[in-house]
């Protein structure tokens, strides 16, 4: 499920990674205090921010005003988390601010939406051919900077604007320990 809220998304660097079950990861995130109780009046697997959220997610402003409670029940306009798991590889990015570059020559592909449409139509066989240097790439191998990513599993932290906050090394390490793979992050809005 995609959302129009600005988000910070954590994801495993290996696009082929799939968890044996998401329950173990969720328990680990709750144990770390990144996430708290499930939020039942929102669709999907949503969780309140946990008691140690601000220790794991570092806001860059001097005194950020982070809302951890919705003004009205059912509103999505507060800082909370979602666990998004799919058996099929997913792309997350955009709709604004997507930057994708060829890794050979750094050519920027401006029509990223068409590229993603073509990839979705045939993920196995799709190749991007760089109009500048001719290099052939899987969509997953292009440089999406911190604006797009492919994964089966995302941890979405809602209502965080691009570069407003970063995950600490500590929580990325904890995710690696919980899953056995390295984690990275992007911003979507
Ligand atoms: Zn190129």
C-alpha cells in the first residue's frame, strides 16, 4: 500500500532478502523501543512510535516538533511506523523528488516513472539502456540515491520529510542483527 505522506523508509540492501516471518522483526523493533503498540484504526500493519523512537531516529533540527499522536482517531497525520511486506519485489519512491542515475556515466534519467512502469511489466527481463553511454542495467542496479529503492520489506516511518531525520547507526546495526543483512534508508514524498 502506498501513501502520500512524506516518509523515511528503512529497507534491506539485498533486494532478494525476505524475512522468514515479520513477527520476529516486529518483536525486535518493539524490544528496541523504535515501535510500540499496533494502531488498529489505520489500514495495514501500523504501529505507534515506541518510547525510544527519538534515540533511534535522529532529527536534525534543534528542537523538532514531532507529533506522536493523531489529532483525531483514524488520521494518518502523525509520526508512526508501518511494516510493509510483499512476496513480490516492490519499488518505493516518489511521486516527487525521484533521482535515478546510470552508474557508469551518471546520466540522469528524468522519466523514472516510465522506467518503473516498464520494470513492473516484466521485472525479470527488463533492462534499462542508458541513452548516453549505452550501459545495460537492471532497474535495481541503477543509482536511485536516497529517493527510491527495491525490496520485499520496508519499515516506513510516516510524516518525516526528506533529510529531516536519519536512522542512527545503532538501529541499522540492530536491524542487521535481527535479519542478517545490511539496511539502508530513503526518503519518499
Ligand atoms: Zn550511462
